[in-house]
């Protein structure tokens, strides 16, 4: 039994709420200062959620808190409001913040800042988002002026600490949001190193949807006699969430997906890899469905605009990967569709948490191929759910009943993609116009594509595979992920543009997690390693230290090996290894559209 098992209550305590006089906000009775309560009232927030009602008094009293609440339960204000109240009235010295909020992704950091910064202005608190993919120079300028609250991803904060621009010796409150996800991504060593630099007697708050594994180690090591608040049993799904497993044949997968995506209402669709996101968005456009794609390979300004358009209703379909979706907190998402089944039960619960937020109803649907049934059954059992099952085919009447599915028009439309202007500053920052003497470098986004290790993402037919989705398996090589095989996080290293080939799916023999190094983020100079240069146009991703045999390059391939041992001298050649090389004329369109032919 872990410390968490012993601490968490089996039943949820019923909190007695005293009668509130007319005209008095319940937040005042919880002990929050009037400027915060006034700010909440302006936003139409007059009554706290259960987790806020339970945790705010303990945080205000200075206790360490371990909080578990489902996505959409109000965790951000539960830790943010009392944190700001505790540091109010103090001014931070340059480079010495008073509070640090650590989150796993850029999007989540921006969401937390958007929620807290307007309220903090009433207390004259300065706040800064410190993440990769955004200007480090501006972040340094803000720290030098002084900010009371830093909302950060672990990698970028570590960079600034190592550069001497940020020191944590005056931090009064440290907060870990989505702590379980940070540990799942391998952030445990980096988060531990950051917390070690905060004063031992400072307050630590840990919030998460689930609490297990490395989270238990963090609790034992850094929290002192934490008060535990749990708003839901550990492995339960939201009561207002309906779950469906749709068994489909491979040839029916895209038509069924398209009919569900063409429904009314906001829909989030999950696929496994970045290339799968881009491919599915293009397939949707071919049949008349407007969809936005969100993944770590897009520039930060693109990701921000796509998410804003989704919130505002300009697009109703958002296709994304697990990591990119972690920071999506949008109301009125009525359906979550897993085109690629999640890796495990925790990912399933996190993905599903995008819908049925704050007591609203929602539907979660998972498309399952014949070879995925056994693993999906095991995953749903571990998630503690009993889904409805349906053998789905295009036009099945039950799809309309449970999801509002509609046949798309079949009339092609342009692929929706917000275009950001290429400024001179961005050219210098991202390396446009040169690849260190290797010819012009072409980017799809700020980060390179990756290679999935096993089951390919929907619509991804690069036979050699890519070098990862949004969640590679290794550790930190820079950016926001700790040491291991992860190469990038929030800092790009110059991944090149890869051409796209017709959609298709083929099972692979490896595990569900991507194996390759993820190369992304924002570095000021091209990434250098003992591997061949990554710039240039390729028909397929490279593998290892040798070219895969395929792909056109504007200049000859350079490597550290002498000529004759794998040096690519231009033109096209076939690799003797399976899965490598350019294959022209292959007509594998198994994931393609039936509409508009």
C-alpha cells in the first residue's frame, strides 16, 4: 500500500456549507481577499466547485495539499486563488519569483495563465508564462523586471535557471498541476531537481486527476504532512460520460470517422502521431469537412490560433495528439473520438476528460480494428468502464442516434490551416533560408516529425514510419522532457520537411509507444549531432546514421562515414532494408475516402 492509498478516503466527505447571507459571495467566506472575489464576480463566478471549497482554506493556512479532481472539476482556481492570496502584497526581486506553477505542456501553461492573470491584476501581481516554443528573450526580460508568479514547463524553466536568469530561493508556493502526466512523460527527475531548489519550508501543492507511480515518490519526498482532498474515486469515469466501442473493418475506418466528424457540435478526435493529424485533416477536407489539426510539430503561434478558433466556433472539429490535447480546456465539447485507441487506461481517462466537464454530458467513442479488440478490452477494464459495443459500418443508423453522425457532402474544400507571417525575426530564430551550408531548409512547423514504433496512426502510410508522435519513449534531450530518448520537448532542432504519401494503415510488430527521438521545439541554431544532417526534402524520414535509401535531397547527403559506406550521392535508390526508401507508384489507399470519387 502506498502513502496515497493510506491517505485517500474511500468515500467522499460531504462538506457542510453554512447559510450564505444575500449579496455575500461564498468565496469571501472561504477567506479569499476582496479583489479576487470581485474579479470572480465580473466573470460570473459566484459559487466554488467542490474541490475549491475543500482545498482553498487549507492552502490559505499554509498546509501542503494533495488534490485529486477530474478534468473540468476546477483545479486551476482551486490552487491559483489561494496561491495568489498568499503572496499578495509582496514584490518579487528581479529573477526571484515568489510562486512557481509547473505543468507538462505549453497549452496547459497558457490556459493556466489565461485563467489566473486577470484575477491577479486585482492584487498587482505580475505573471509570466515560461515555456518553449515562445521567445526566450521576452521571458528573460520579464524575469529581469520581476514577476511574482511563473507558470512554466519544466524544460524551459530549467534552461533559465541554468543560465542564471531565474532563482527559486525565494519561492513561497510551488504547484504541480497534472502531476501524473508529468511523471508519465518522464519529467520526474527534472521536477525533482526544480523542487530541490525551492526553500525546504515553502508550501507545495500537487494536483492531478490520478495519483500513483512516481507521484507517490514526489509526495513522500517533497510534501510535509499533506492534507488530501479527493473529489472522485481513483479509477472511475465521469457519471455523465457515455462510452462506446465501435468495431470497424479497416476499409470502413475513414468513412465512419468522417460521418462522426460531420456531426453538429464540438468534437475532438485523437490520433497517435503528428503525421496522422495532418493526414486526417487533409482527408477530411477532401470530403468537405473543416477541421483543425493540433500537434507539437506546429509553431506555437499556429497552435494558439487553432485552439482559439476552436473555442470561438470557427471550426467544430479538432484533430490532435495526446500531448497537444493535454492543455485543451474548452467548454461544450460533446464528443471525443479515439481514431487510434489510447496507449493505456490513464490516457483513455485523460482524453475522455475533454468532454463531460463540470457536470455536462458527453460521449466518448473508440474505433477498434479486429486486431485491437483484445488490448482495447483490457484497457477499458482497467479504466473501470463498461462501454456499449457496436459493429459499425458507414451509414449505420445507430451512429446517427448516439453521435449525430451525418454523411459528408463529398465536395472538396481547402485544408484549413492558420497561416502565420514569416517575419525576419522568426527567420533568424527558426533558421529559415539556410541549413548550415546544406541548401535551404524547409519546415512544416517548428519541430520535426517522428516515427511511431508500432501501430501506425490513422492515415499515416509512410512505410518506414516516422520518428515518433507527440510522446516518444525515451528521456530528455532538451526542451521540456528529461533525459532518455526524447530529443526536443519545446525546443526545435531542425527537423526537415517530409513529403506526404497516400493514406493507409498497416500494423507493425512493435509496441504502441513511439520509439524514435522526438525532435522539436525552438533552438536558435540548427541541431548538430553525429547523425546526418536533417534538413531538406525527403520522401521518408531518415534512420540512424545512414540514409534509408530513399528521398530526394537538394544536395548530396553528408555523413561522418567515408564514401562508399552508405553515403547517398543523389538521385533515387532503393534501400535493401524493408520499409526504407522511396517507392513511387504504390497505390495503398486503404484509409482513403469513399466520398467524392
